[in-house]
C-alpha cells in the first residue's frame, strides 16, 4: 500500500481550513527551480516532474492548497523538504508524521 506526502502550511494536512499554498506560489517556485519541470504527460499548471530523480518523479499542486506526491523515496522526500522550506511550509505524511525536522537527515520523520 502506498502513502502520500504533503507540503502544507496547515496544522494538520487533512484540515479543510487553514493557510494554503496558492497555485501562483507553486508556479513561482517551479520557475526558479531547474529540477522541477512541467509534466507533459499531465498537462496543466499544477503538474510537474522532479527531473533530478532518475525516474522523473511526479509532484503536483492540489486544489486543497498543498503540493503532493505518492510513494516517495529518500531523494524525493529531501526535495519536498527543500520546497517546503522555500514556501514556509512543512512536509507531512498521511499519518501526520513530519519530515525535515532533523537537519542531518531530512528524510527521517518524527511522529506527532
């Protein structure tokens, strides 16, 4: 079974209310990060690929105001932590575990 990771500003990623990452913020971030490019397989401004990954990993903005991916490996998690830091957000897993709290290993999660 897979799991999702969310770059979010909300206290809990599944909350309906709370601060969001706008599509414009996501597009501005993408424009300055050469490792993130549009996903031609999924047209639309919200979809992108992490091209510094050997598999060109999909990352997307969700209308809930979060940036998401599925089943990430350590390299993708580290990239999400970098994105979150740039956007004043955090990386949270499906079970509300938080990634990026350990500067020596951003891929390690700490349960809430």
